[in-house]
DNA sequence: TTGAAAACCACGAATTCCCATGGTATCCAC
DNA sequence: GTGGATACCATGGGAATTCGTGGTTTTCAA
């Protein structure tokens, strides 16, 4: 079953790189880590191979396993196989949540997303993202429709797409 | 099966953000939460990513799952996919009804819709909305046809649309 | 041995849980 | 139909946890 990461929240990043993980996210990580000892500290995977966006994408152990399985199913002859491996397996780390519900962001990852003292966590369904506050606001601005010059058109196009992919079985 | 949220009602919001959910809505939420233990407290999802309107849109677990499924079906190449995720997954929360049939509105959401001590619940079929009393009255005024300068024409156009989309199967 | 990383401890604030109350609608027996 | 009992509903307050955060100590490798 896919994850259910929802909501956005901001947390402090201390000089050691320690950041609290939003409590609801933590619970979801536990649920989706089969090796997590009952009431213990779950592990999860951070992928930093998204070159086009200054953010880290976080997967549950289940989610990471699903990607690994997909890669294994790909024929080695497919040139995308190795690219995908580089993106999701080479450029990634497995981390463990600590006793206080925090994660320790390695310096390299902090630099990657330009962390300044705060980190934004953004739920994305089966994954969640970590951003610097500055970059997140920019991205959010791009996403938002309200101040968009053609806000109405964008809204309509989003609604149309949502409808298109909604399974409308009537009972 | 889609929900059946009907009616409007006003409830007090206490300093902790606690609000009673209209009883009929509560029952509908139970019915539509597959994980709700028999006679227990259902969960549901509040979406606050509607930037153009100062309100919160509430989905049953079923409804939220339907949207999540639609998102999963959307190709990642579709730029609307991420916008929709931001709107319906990032800018949302899962809440659980408490033992007394209340929900706890996080401070952020209260600010978002400018809650002053009362909240209006408005049934919208498969979802329901939460408004501040002030904004609700304004919206209600906009929607109303009676005082519209061209009230008759609007009414006719509404009726025509209703007819157009009415499936005339007799039961 | 000395710097960095990991484990351990500690605390205020916010949130959750639990219990209590008054009011209203519903039901049932007489 | 009338009185009383019963269930459900909306709301309030305080106690108990949890959460986010900051230090301090320990461990380990260079």
C-alpha cells in the first residue's frame, strides 16, 4: 500500500544537521519500514539525484523497495536502466530516525539544497520532499494559481486533468 | 460510492481549535472510512490549497483515496501532476474525529480562513466546506440569485445546465 | 589525541486524552 | 397524550503525553 504523506511544515536545522521529522511523517515511516522494531526507529531513503530541483525526495523503505524491484525487472539492454540506477540508487542514502524523532542531514545534502537554518517538509502522497525555505517559496509561487496571470485557465486545466484521471465508476 | 453531505450549520470553535462536526456529517465520514473501527472515530482529509477562496474543503477517506489514485495514474511528465499534488496532498491534513465528535482545527488552518469563534459547515454532496461566518455570508450573497441584477436570466441558465447534465434514468 | 559523529539527557510548549455538563430530541409505558 | 426516562448532541476544563528543540557526554576513527 502506498504511503500517505500530507501537509507541509517547517523545522529548525541545527549546526550538526539535526532536524525533527514532522510527527505524522514519522509514523508513516514506521508503518512502512518492515524491519522497524515495534516502537523503534524507522529507516528511510533520501534521493538527491533530482538535478533540476533543489530538493531531497524521501521514500519509505517500502517505496524504495518498490523502485528497486522495478529496476530489477528492467532489461539490462535498456539504456535507461543504468540512468535510473544512478538517480535512485547511486545518488541516495539510507538514514535512520534517531531516538528523538530527528534525522541527521549529512553536510553534502545540506549544501545540495542550500539549507539556511530551516527546512520545509512537503508531503507528496507516497513520498515527501525537503526544501530550504527560500527555494520552497519560489516553487510554491510557481505552483500557485492565485497570482498567475492566467490563473483561471490554469485552474481549469488542472481540474480537467484531475477529472480525466479520476475513475468515475458510478454505483 | 460518493458521499451525501447536505445542509449547513454553525458551531463554536474553542481556543484550542476544537469544533463539533455536524452529527450527520460525522456519520457520513464513518461510513466512508474503511479503516474506521466499528463505532470508532473516523479520519478524514482537509484540503486548504484553494487559494482563491477562504475555506477548507473536507474529503472522506474514500474521496481522498480517489484523488490519490487519480494522481498515481497521471503521467509524471504532465506538469499539472505536481501542481495537483501540491494542492491536494501538500496543502492538506489528515485529521481524526475525537471521542466527542469534534475535530481540532490546527492554528494554521484557523488563520487561513479567518476563524473568529464560529465555523460554518456547508454540505456539498461528496465533500463539505468549512468557512468563517463572515466569509460564508459574503460567498452566500454572491451565489444567491434573488438579488442579482439579472436574477431571472441566471436562474434560467442554472436550470438549463441542471437539465443538460441530468441523467434521466428512472428508478 | 583530537575532531567529528553518535548517543544520551532535559525541558517548555503545544497537543491529545479523559472526564464532566447542560440541553434537546426521542422513545416508551401508563 | 403526558410524564419520565433515555439516548445523543454540543461544549467546557484539566491532566497527561507528545513534540520540537537545545545541551552535554560518549564513542570512534584518523
